[in-house]
């Protein structure tokens, strides 16, 4: 039976789950586009631009309080042309107006992001969440609307327009696209020292609240620590990953991490789960396992993948975007428990064990309910209680399974099921790397299925699209989409799954050079074809995700190592030069660029060429040996005898053939190769010595 709605606006024809959530608001919403811009010009009204995403808690709150309110909606419709944007469909637009907002709001901004624009799309005011009416010192949306209505109709309007134009001019003048020098190697130690000062030595991460898990930051510190033999960095990475896994930010029943913690102990999460966070964190735990072989890190990595492959995969292989924090209108309800609920599910002996280990109390730690967390490792806990650690682990595992089955019967949080090529690229990379390192076929199969999904549904006539949902692919890809996907499919090539992945990566890299790159500079966020984006930016700083320039710089360094083509190295150096000033001013904001510098200055990064004979002799043994150890700067090429396609792509392979018909290993450094070896024992020894 169809549900009756009092209101339906233009968003009803959109595919974005976020926009569809607002399709029955009394607000006369437009999607971003020429129809809205023309309406603003013709009606001579300013634009109320509201940006959010489908799993955003405060977006839901503002919708309930403001956008579903008939009185507020009437004022919005009278005063503005109202535009709703899903930030995940138009990230370059969100990034642009977020930067404006941060300058206008002294650095404090978030979602929902509400920006007032002139009809020519220049910003003049911004705010995040607003209540419908003024209270407790907060300006209400109704008061803001009435003030803007008054100003726009009066003499102050000219000042507003002039101010908005000045804002745009200032930002245009501040856009960096190129530089003259490559950052010095010393920037790595400068950044590490700053991170050590900012770090929380007790709970890990950066001091203060809210606390965000920043996976690539831990990857940088891990690599820096190992290459420079710096124990402080290793301690910080261990502490951070350990305390995050113990905290409530980690889903102890279902696997995966929430977006962030509101406290400094990783205890109380903002419960939404994002694909990109889990992709980045899975790789952080994977690298920590590779470097330490401590089982906790492998288990956590695999639990993340278990969650993703169970709950976040389209039947054809693409990965969904996110899960909401709310269910039944209440944040965290799906994930939390009362002690009374647990008492109905566990026998008294198990109940006590479970509650003691996971910190469950009668009063709870979150709105009368309990977020599961633990302050001790199982071995420590068992020792303190005089119990056998293995028995405790088995009992807790059985208890978790019992609770998970019950939790599955609860109303689930909303799932944003759109498929983004950028975030899929991040997950493809992590799964491919894990498939190799853990020797787990299911992870590699999942990575390949997702890559094939993107190629089938989001690759059209030689260019990439950003979003697929419900049979529709839309939005031209930006730098992030290309860069993140190239990174993933290069790992598929290095895992030995065919030269077609290298060919596709090179094709997309060529397109980026042609359409996105500033001359002798870095890469713009967009190709410049969308004139509604009033400024074309080069973005360098990392946020929740690494910057597209940083990821693509890594791609270029990898391609140079694989192909020996110097133009890839020159492009990477152009990015380094453009980033230099930013790195010197605040290196912590550019951790992925620092990882690239670590790779750039590593003079001992090997390229392994495995020339397989007709029977693929020793493939499994060599594959396992190559990927089981921590060596983040290696490149790997699997070359099957007689494969002309790979020789065409990598001409230097022409003299790298199996010796005497036997699978042969060539260990090369910057194009110079050691004497080839072709007996298994010698090949394994050569790999071990690396």
C-alpha cells in the first residue's frame, strides 16, 4: 500500500538517498542545476544551499525540526530558491563551500552545511545545524530567514553582493597549483615530531575531542618508524590501533568502525559507519599485522572485511556507501544494550563474564544503555580473574554470536546503497592488498568483482562516472574518483590478475594528465567543464579521506616504478613542488603526501619481476613469500612467457624471460636488475633478504 504524502517536491526524481529523504518536505527543494539557478535569477532571490548526506545525524535532526515544519518551510519558500545537495554526489561543490564556510565561521564547520548564495552562486553567509527558533543562545532558522529577507529587500543588499564577490576573489587568489622545489627529506622528521607532540599517549590518536580515526596517518607513522628506527612512532601506532579496537567506536559484535568518537577514549561513537573509513582502517590494521605479526591486528582487519562483505555489497559486487547512526529515530539504538536485555539472553555465569569484560552496567554509559567496550585484553582479563584465557575467549565468542543474532532481528539503521567509484577504489585497494598479504582468495575475489562492477557500470566511452544507484550512473568523476580507483586497480595488476588492469590505470592516468593537470603543476579537482563550480581548485590537504593529489602522486610513483617511464615521475614531482609550502606550514594536515615523500626518498625500493613458465611453476609459493612481509614500496610484475600484451605495456620486460624454461625471479632497482635466479630455494632466499 503506497504511503500518502502531503508534499512532494522536485527531489522525488533524484536517485540520491539523501535527496529522496527530503522529497516530501514542504520546502520547495531543487537539486543543484540550471533549473534552480535560472529560478534564482528570474525571481531575484538569494539561494539557500543545504548540503548533507544520507547517514548524517544532525542532517536528520534539522530536517525533522526545520524542513518538515510548515511554518519554516513557508518562510524558506518565500525568501529563497532552496537547493539540496548530497555532498557525496558533488564532493567538489561541498569542498568549495565548506572552505568558504570555514573562513566565514572562523574554522568551525560541519554538516548539514547551510550556505546563502547570491543568484550568481557567490556565498555570503553560512551555518551548520540551526534550530527552527532561537533558543539557548542559538540563532533560529526563522529569525535568520526574516533578517535575510529584510536585508535582501533593502539597501544592505549591495554590500552583501560586494562582500560575496570579494570572498570569491580572495579564494581565487589563494589557489596554489604549482611550486618550484621538492620538499626536503627532513620534512618527514619535522612532521613526525609534530605528531608526537599532538598525540595522546594514553588512548592514542590526537589529543582532544571529537576523536577521528585517521588510518593513513598511522600508515605514515608506521613506515617512518620502521625506516628511521623511531620507536615513538611505533608506540603511538600500536597504542592507537589497540585502544580503537577496545573502544565503543569498534563494533564488537558485527565488525567495522564508526565515524568518530565524541570523547577522548574512543568510547562513545557517532554510530554511522562509512565505507571509506573502514577501507582505510582495514589497511592500517593490515600493515600493522604485516610489520608485527600480532594476531589482534589481523583479526581486526578481517572483522572489518567480514562486515563489509556481509552487509555492504551489491549483488553484482559494488560496495555501498554507509550506514546511519540512527534506527527508530534514536542514535545508537541498534548497537547498544541494557543489562536487562543481556540477562534474558545469557545464563548468569556468562552474563557476569560478559558484563565484566565489556563494561556493561545497570546505569549504562550512553543514554541508559551500554556501548560495548573493553579496557583489557582477554589474556590480562583472564589472568586477573584467575581464568583460562582460551576458555574465556571461546565463551565470549559464543556470547557475541548469540547477541549478534538477536541484534540482527532489530530494525537496522538506514543503508545508503549508492555506489561511489572513489570509495569503491579505496576498498578495492585494501581488499586486494589483504588478499595478497593474508593469502585469502575471498578478499581478492571481492576486489575483482567490485572493480568489474565499476568498469561495467561507471566507465562510459573512455571516462569515469561518480555514482551508480538503482540502475543509473551519473555525475562526471573528479580527481578523487580517478585517483582512488587507479590505486586499487594497480594493486590488482601487481597481485597478478592481468595486464588489463595496468592498461586501464594508464588510460585513466593519461586522461588526468590531459584534462585535470595544471601545466607544470598539480591536479585540479575537476576537469573544468562544469561552469556551476565557480572556482576550480587544486586541493592538497587530507581530510576524512586522503587528498586526490596525494593518492595520485602515489599512483604516479608506482607507475614510474613499474614502467620506468620518466614522465610519471615528473608529474609526481610537480605535485610535490605544489605541496611544499603547505607541508612546511602544517605537515600534519598532509600525511599522505608525507607517505609519498617516504617512498620518493627510499632508494632501495625493489621491483620484482616474476617470469612464469608455461605451467606457472612456483606461482603460489612465490606469491605468498612476496606479500607476507611488510615492504610497502615494492612493485611486483607477473609476466607469463609469451604474453605479448604485457610486453607491449612494459617494453623493458622483453629480455626478462624464464631461464631454461623455468620460472625465474628478477630483482631490480630503478631498472638495474640482479642476476636472475630460477630455483625455488634461491628465489625464496632472495625475497627474504629484501
